[in-house]
């Protein structure tokens, strides 16, 4: 396990940089300055230079960053040049919506298995993936070397799903249920709760 | 508009504190220490004390925080004691999923209007809210004093939806489309893109 000297805030910005760099690449733009990045992403250019400097000297003074090189470096840092299998539990509206994002994940990170215990969902297909019953979760994680689990079940069921993910041996969990789940220290959890996003946004409203 | 001396990271943690405090309140727990909060939320207790100290002296040494008082204070800080109307554009799986979260938003912040231009969605109902055509968006924002907009349309349509939200006069946007939207400086945008959540999580996987 790598030491965590890089703050989570920096790690969370890297995919945002990557997305914009990929857009530039598609337009055949070859170099980009931290100023351009800052303008596009509404971030201070000095902040961007500092973020990227954590990982090495990628930019050239007066020229900027080579787009292709920086894409490759960020992909390495985020481990997107590996195949990473992801399992999702909860085939409701949110689960279905997330499976639709699979097309955006060109980076070898894919939802490869979906689970749900509802009898009217087991056996149905979402984007060519069949929904399997929960009792197959642990076995599938092991057989398919699934490393990340996504939770899109109601709050009341989130902890028991997390426990199953842990039992199967995932390394990280993305939790969309509006509840705090407890897992062993070595497993990374990110919460993607919509209510907290919305509540933190309210802070910035005028009085 | 308030000055932004409090970092976004702190603001984004406040709803997480609030959620746990509400859980404690439901169990009739009356005081909580920063240590307890830290254990539950996997955060350093010193970090939590520092976060809360931005807003005033809420805790008592050796006793901790009064749960009810802290709930009330955080709700004030996040402006959750006001009625805040939210509009959502994009009645697909994700839009439907988010409307289901309405029940969790006990805090007077509610999705009150849904828009979509797809003929097979206009006129249908999601959780008792009727889907309206996009041409009614600007008028509805003004009539119903909608302050926050949520975007759950495909990436290609996100900017034009953002432009309409701006034209109507929202103050903040929660964007779920995997694309960077541009809005005037005085409008706050939070991106809730699932792909960046997942990619930043991969950073924490073992080699």
C-alpha cells in the first residue's frame, strides 16, 4: 500500500485534469499551459502546477505541458493503464444510470458485474450485463478479480453490502447510499452521496 | 455574496458531520466528542475541531459537542433552515434516482421541478412531480424562485442546459454530466461526475 502523502483533494482533481486533457487531445492540441488549464477548470494556475509537481516535472517553462505526455503520466498515477474490474450492487435507477457511464470509462475500468436480490431484477440485463443474486457476490469478486465495489442500495442495506464486498476482498468502495459505512482500515471508501453535494452547494447561495 | 475564506473541502465535510449528528440525535445521544466523530467518519479529531472552529466555539473541553446545538449551527451555516427550491433537467435513470433522494432531504431543500425535452418523458410523473418541457424552464425558475439547478443530461447537452439555468437566474448548479460546463463567475458549480469519483478511487488501489 502506498504512503498517503498526497492529499485526497489533489487526487480528486487529477481525473478532472485528465478529462480536459483528453478533450484537448481529441482536438489535436499538443501543448497546454497551466493558465489555460486554470481558465478552463476555474482553478488557480499555481494550484495546478503545484498539484502536478507532486508527481514529477511535467511542464516546460514558457511552453507548458505536452498534452499526450501529461495524459500518459496521469493515467499511470491513477493506475488507469491497468484493467480494473468493478462490481455494482443495486440495480435500481441509480445503478442503471451508473452502468450507462460505462461507455465513458475508456480507461479499462469497467463495471463487469451487477448484483441485486430483488426477484424482478435478477436475470434481467442492463447494458449487456446480467443482474446476479447477492449470494454469488463473494464468489464472483474472487473469480473475476474485482477490485472496486459500488453501492447503490438504500441506506438500510448499505452496511451489509459493504460487509459482503469486504468478505469478497475488494480494495475500495464507492458508496452512493446516504449513510456512513464502516470497513477495515485498509479498504478505501469514497462517499458519493448526492445529498451532501447538494447541501454543501447551499452554503454558497446568497443570504 | 459571502467571502470565501472557508475552503471547499471544509464546506463539503459539514453535511457529512450533519448526517452523523442527525443519526445520533435519532438515538437520543446528547453529546459527542471530536474523537467519537473522528472514529465514525475516519477523520482526525483535530481536523474536525479545526473545521468546526471556523464557525464558532461549539464544543466544551472534556464534554464535547452538544448534538442538538451543533445540528442547529451546521444547518444555519449551510442555510438548511431556509426553503431552497431545486430544479432538475434530465428525466433519465439518474434524474429519476435523484428524485428518489428527495425523501432524504428533510431540510427544506427539495427538487420541485423536472424538465426534459424527450416527447416520451414530458407529461409523465416521477414521485408526484410532472416532467415539463425545456421551454418552460426559465419561466419556472423565476416564478418558483428556484435557486439550484441539477444537470443529469448527456455530456453533449450539458452546456446548453447550464446556459438556460443561468438565463433563468439560478445561483448554483450541481452537474452530473461528465463534461466541464462554463458559467459566469458568480454562479457556483459542483461537479458530481461518477467517473472522476471512480478514477480517483483507483489511485488508492495496491500496485
